[in-house]
């Protein structure tokens, strides 16, 4: 982590906007949520909520400058606050239903413009901004072009909405906090689970899983390895709740040693379809709470698992299709395989 922080600081010297600036932007937004939560007396757990978003903000603002032990302590504190139900929901400082209806009538579908600015900026920045270098200095860090462009899109959409719709200055922050209060700790679950995947990879879990697979499954044919990899991505994602957490484990266990090295498969195709296989697992698990449990809560569905039940048949069909697709495409360069 310290090495990554040094690399980011080095890149920052070369680029106008780097990953560090994105972290600062996100950190200040979450710090705003923390301050608002602490001041909201209508929230029965306002101090726990403020502490959660304050610590999360600290990880963005100071994470690059803190030792690994301090960042680990921050992560554990977030888990404890979420696990002991320290977060609550405050009063909503928002417009009335009548105001929203009047605004919708006045602006119509043009209200979608700020929302569309975000993906449009992300796409444009990924394609074009990484090559912009006025005076020989890159405008953005090319290696992080998509993430930086996404953050720029959020900032631009925020400014456009304020200048065009003229809400209260803190209205965007109020609405952001309202959404975070509704979602709660599940909002940070993807980041936590993705970090867990990196920890597993460093701990050698992938190699251990590979030994277990090799002991029980004969990998004499390429299709067996591909099926094990794709199904394993789906299953591990369902267990861990995030395909980014499952990917380093399954790729170290089966993907690289068998599909790529033993049978000569293309690593880019393997990785792309492997991630799609993992996303099939995302559709089937309550561990992916931000995708499957939170929507049911927001929609006030009587069955909290209704989203998962509706997605399960699609997930199974997609996983089968991805397995076949990988077998057809991963050896398309004519590599020799059994």
C-alpha cells in the first residue's frame, strides 16, 4: 500500500489530475455526510452514523499517508459500527412532493441531463482526455482515465444542476446523505469485498484452492478447466459477494496455471469472460447487498429476496453461455490444447 501511495504521488507530479484528487473529492463529500449526520437530531443514532462516514472519509482523505496498520484499524472500525447497527436514518431535508411534481412538469425529460452528463464525461474522458497534454503535462493520469473521468462527470453534473435548477446550495449534499442513510453500511460493501480479494491473493488462497481443485477434478481436457473456472467464479462471487474479490482467487487457482499456461488460452479473453461469469454469481447472492437487498428495501418489497429469485434463472443461463463462449473464444488464436 505504501508503494502504491508513492506511485500515485509520483504520477500526481506529472498529471494535472490524478487518483489522489479523486480520493480527495470523494473524501470531502463523505466528510460532508458525517457533519450533516452529527447535526441531525432527528437521527436516533446520529453519532454512530457520523462516526461511520467520518472514518470512511478519513480513509479517502488520509489513506495514502497512513500506515497499513492504521488503514486496517479504520476498516475494522467500519465493520464494527456496521455490525453493531450503529447507523441510523435521519430526517429528510428535501423538497415536497408538490415541488417535485411542479419541477417535473416544468422541465420534463430535460431533468435527465445532469445524470447523463456523468456517463458521457466518463466515456469522453476515457477516449480523449488521457491523450490531452497541454505544455507536455498530461491533463489526467492515463492509467486511471476512466475513474478520473467519472469523478469529473460527477463534479460537472453537480455544477450544471446547481446553475440550472438553482436548488439550495447544500441540496445535493442533503440528497446524497439521504441516499446513504437509506442504503447504510451496504454502500461500502463492494469496496470492502474487493479489498478482501486482494488480501486473499496476497495470502496465497488461490494456490490453495488450486491444489484442492487439482486433487478432486482431473484437468486432462481444456473444457474441464474452463467449466471449473467459470463455475468457480460464479460460486466464489456468490460466497464473497463481489466478482472483484473472487477474480484473483480463481485466476490464481485455475485461470493462469491451467487455461493460460497449460492449454495456451488467451489471458485477456479469459479474464473478460471470467468476470462476466462472476457477475452471474452476483445476481444470486444476498452478500451482494447493494445490488440485491437494498433495491428490495428501497422498493419496500414484502419479500427481501424477491430480486434474487427473479434474477436466478437468468444467472444460470448466462453462466452456461459464458462457459461455452469462453471455450469457443479463448483458444481462437490457434493455441494447442487437449
